[in-house]
C-alpha cells in the first residue's frame, strides 16, 4: 500500500505542483473493508487496500487530487446547509464544483459528476448547484467521506490527524502556491485561482458573522422556559393550599472581555466595543452586557448601558485566560462571552463549561484564536 500511495502522490504532484503541499499533508490510514477511499476533515485518508489496488497510479493520484480539493474548499463545513437526508445530493454538487475545473486533467475511476449533469452552469459554487438540484441526477460511486459532507463515518475514530489551526495553515500554504503558479507559465484553473484569492484575501463581513454567532449563542436561552417560585402562578387562586410555580423565561447574560494590555489602543478597543454594543442593542440585550477589562489580571466586571461607560484600565502584559475565567465566575453566568483582543495572548486549553466564547481578533495581522472558540477577524 505504501508503494501505491507514493506512486499516486508522484503522479499527482508532477501534474499539479501547486497542490503538492496538500497531497503530502494527507496522512493515509489503511481501513480494510470500508469499500472506498475517503477523506475526513483532519486530513486523514482512509483507504480500503482492495479498492486502491484496482486503480492505476493515475487513477489513485486523481482521487487524491479530488479529495484534497474537498478539504481546500471546506466542503465538509459548507455541507451544513444540507440536511442529513440530503448529504448525497450535496456531495454531487461539491463534486461538480471540483470537476468543473479539473475533470479534463484527471483520470478518475468511474464517471465524474459535472455541472451539466445537475442542470447547472459551469463556474458556479456547490451551493448554487445544490439550490437547483433535482432528484435522479448522476452520482459517483465513490464515497468521498466526511471531508466532503461533514457526516462522520463509522470507521473514523481518534486517530490524530491535523488540528483545525494546522489545517487552516496548510490551506493558506496551498493557496499561496496556487497564486504563485498562476503568475508563472503554468496552467492553473480559473476556479482554483478564484478560490486562492478568496482564502488569502477573505471578503467576510465580520459584523454579519458576529451577529450570527451572538444569535446562535443566545437562541437556546431565549427559548428556554422553566418554573420559578419567586412569583406565584396565575392559577394559584384555584389550587387551594398548594403553591404553584410560575413559568419564567430567562434573559441571557452576555459578557465582554476587553484586552487592555500595552499593545492595544483605546481607539481600537472603543470602536470594537461600540460595534458589539450596537449588535447587542439590535438583539435587545444591551442591558445584560457586562464588561471586564483584562491585561494579565481581570478587573471587576461592570454592567454598562453604553460603550461610553467602559473604563479601559490595565496596560501590562496579556492573559485573556484570566478574563475568560472571570467571566465564567460571574453570577448569573453569561451564556456567551465575547473576547476583544489583538490575539497576542496565551489561551486556556479548553472551553469553559456552559459558556460559549467568541473571539474578536482586532486587526488583519492578529494571530489565530484558540481552536475551541469561534474566532472572527475584525477589520476596523
């Protein structure tokens, strides 16, 4: 099996040198009996030796290129728009997005799905094909794995692979190589060039992303209803001596941890906090906002009704873990804590229990946030 993988990688790297880093970043795992060669989002390639043995180096190399493109385009994460019963349809659309650029250059086993098979126009995204997808279209026999549809397979376990931050670095490395080859005499498909440009210069609306994360974080609490004896039930008059509790709907608490270390500027923090304040007002949660200033130690939490009331004390080193711990210790505990920082800080090893953390990374050059938190890069 080792010789087969080496031959496949050599074939693929010689024809697609701009994808070589991605193909050699995959870790192969033998999985006899699974009946396919599949990829997961940890960059583990699950190989049934009996299936791979029937392929030529060109066919195996083409499958490698195909699976790497699933990971580069994050099809597994993008598959969230499809319900479980629509997973096969999503994979067809994701395959069409890849094959539209590369089918003529690959020697895939079987018949690859193309946009025309789905009734779509070339040059579109998988989401476009999925929106117009109709039952009965052509499907490829190969199960591409959870790296294509985000649904874990029975054979996937705790086998290591790449953590999310390393996978993101590898994606950016491949994107840089694609752009470099595109400027030379090579022939890089236009779709891959567009993808690389989006990865290296993302066009993400961070305000929309932050709003979506806040909405998700408070949705469960806003919908929760519990009984409380703090207020008698309106039905108490007919219950005699029995004390009935009343239903109550808890209002979610939100905390903001502001990095006030020496590397931060007041103008930058004030602008970012004003954005968070505006988002919370839009959600009707402004009065539930508590702010914690933190450098290497967390200051006392202060409840505010306006961003102008924030006192940004501090100015020393940086440890956002202290601020997150202080937020988790608040009572009532916040359902979501937003951390505003330039990213130059150590992070806790794991997420606090019972509290979602959203990290707002201030500035395009800020280091990545922790893998367990939702990190949003804020451009101000």
